[in-house]
C-alpha cells in the first residue's frame, strides 16, 4: 500500500512525468515555486527532482525549513546543507569558498562523513550567526555570485519559515533573498509549501519580493495513471481487479485525481475489507466512501480547507467565500451572475473588482475552477461532496 501522508519516494512515487520534465526544464533558466494545497504531492515531486538532479551529478540540496524562525537560522541551515552536499559527492568552488569564508569550519571538516558532523557544524554556525545575520548574508551573496556551475537548492515549507519570522526580519530577509536570486546567475531555487505564499508575503514586502519565481501548479493524476494505481494496489493486496471496480474507486475521487484522495480511498478500502473480511466490490467502495471518507472519521482529511478561509482570507472575504462555496457545493455548477448576487449580499458591496479578486483567490487556492467560462465548479469532486455535507447552507 502507498504511504498515507508521508511523501511518496522510491518505488512508491508514481508518475508526475509531465510536472517533473517541466520543472527540470524550467530550472535551467528560472526559479520555481510549486503551488498546490496540502497533500497534493509537492514534497514527493521535490524529492523526485532532487533524485533526478543527483542522478545527473548536479549539486543539489534539499532543505526542509519548517522549523526555521529567523534569517540567521535559514543561512545556517543553508550553509550546513551546502557544505555537507559538497563533502558527500560534488566538488565545486562553493565548498572551498564556504570553507574559506566561515573560517572555523576546517576544524571539523575532517569529520564530514561522521554522524556528528551536521550537529557540530550547525551549532558552530548558529553561534556565529546569532549576532548580525546581514554580514554573513553578504558573504553568501559573494560566494553565490561567483559560482560557475549550476547549483540547485530545494526549500520545502518555505512560506512557513517566513511566517515564523518576526515581521521586520521577514521583510528584510525576503528583500535580501530576492536580491540573492537576482545576483546568483548559477543558483536555482525550487520552493514549495503547504500554505499559500501570497497572504504570507502580503504584509512583508508584497508580491514583488517573490515575483521572479515561475509558478508551477500541481494538480491530479491523469485518468490512466489513477486507474493503474488502483490496479497495482489490488494486485499487491491479492484482490481481484476489474475495470468496474477501478471505475467505482475513481468515480468517488473524481477528476482531477488527486493522489492523496486516491490513496485514502484505497487505504480505507483495505481497512474495511480487513474488518468485514470481504473482497472489495463496488458496494464496499461505496461504503468506504460514505463512512470512512465523508463520515465523521474522515473529517480531518478536509478540515484545513475550511480553516484556511478563516486564516488567510479577511472576515468579509471568508464569509462571502463560504456563501459562494456552499451554493457551488449543492449545484453542479453556478453561473457568475448568481455568484455575483451572493457576493453582493454577503460582502455588502457591489465592487466588481473585489468580486473578481475573490474568485481568483478561490481559484488559486484550488477551491473552484471556471473551466467553462461564466460557470463555477468545485475543483475536486471529493471536496465538493464533503463541503455539501458539512458546510452547505451556512450563509
Ligand atoms: N507521486 C505520487 N505517487 C504516489 N503517491 C503520492 C504521490 N504524490 C502524492 N502522493 C500521496 O499523497 C500523500 C501526500 O504527498 P506529499 O507529502 O508529497 O504532499 P505535499 O503536497 O507535500 O503535502 P503537505 O502539503 O502536507 O506537505 C502521500 O502520502 C501519498 O499518499
Ligand atoms: Mg509537503
């Protein structure tokens, strides 16, 4: 069975050929930002990019920055990761430049292959950087500016690190980081995170500090890939597979086939089959969907979609968004005219720009899509079903 929550790596990592090829191509010229809600598979893709770059012997570091609280910590972890990466396999000038720059590092460099190395280096650097990070930041700029061959830096949970910083630090850091990207011709950043970056940077520099990133939307699997995942799991579990049962699972998830939604269906199916000692049938699939996914025990899968409205939208926007989503969840699709009417009643204004901005935000955050011009639909069928049960009629 595929992991239910942890990033999918190795043999568990399925497909994403198109996204991977696009990202690998894009980072030749641009920095990349992966955009998708929680659990869409960003970390899995970034880990796969790391693997692909390593297989081409391209220096690449992967940094999980969720627990970083200050610019100094960010620089510390970055330098640690770069030195470690250099020591492990790739010899470029970054390593020697970093060694020269952070003078005391050679003392412990001999231990580079030992388990204590990372901890020692980090605590050494954190002590050094605890004073004023600007000076060290300038050194990084100098080193990065001189890099001759491409170096790739992957930052997972980047928006959380920015959120964790004091406002003034975050503002200065984002400006510095923007300049660093501009002046480092050979360094490419790939960033991702489970909270949207825009509201995070809104008060600390605004979009200009991140507008050089090429945004890559991560959506669902193609239908044939999704079907092959179902078939593969059935084979692993020794269950008899039929196109009918494959279809039944996919119909619950709905197109686009978000990997995590598919996996929670399949793992629910396994639990239910174990309990009832039954062989998965379309009836069992139905039971799993209604009980384990849409029932109260599945609530935690989707709750953050509802909470996010409270956290990242203004009160007025969240109230209006809820009213619109409530209507879209009960109707197959909603015309813009009706959506605008709901907007006017709930937002307390007929400002068309504000209406369009709110729809753009809901679209960007993967709640709705308007693929058919003039019509709104829920992006995910599964989320729509959940929303209809728990949030419809709250206006
Ligand atoms: N390419 C994939 N192959 C197989 N399963 C996947 C794939 N991508 C995502 N999944 C499924 O989705 C789950 C979440 O994936 P991942 O942790 O990569 O998402 P994420 O977007 O980084 O999540 P978060 O926002 O919580 O950090 C995995 O545990 C797995 O069940
Ligand atoms: Mg992740």
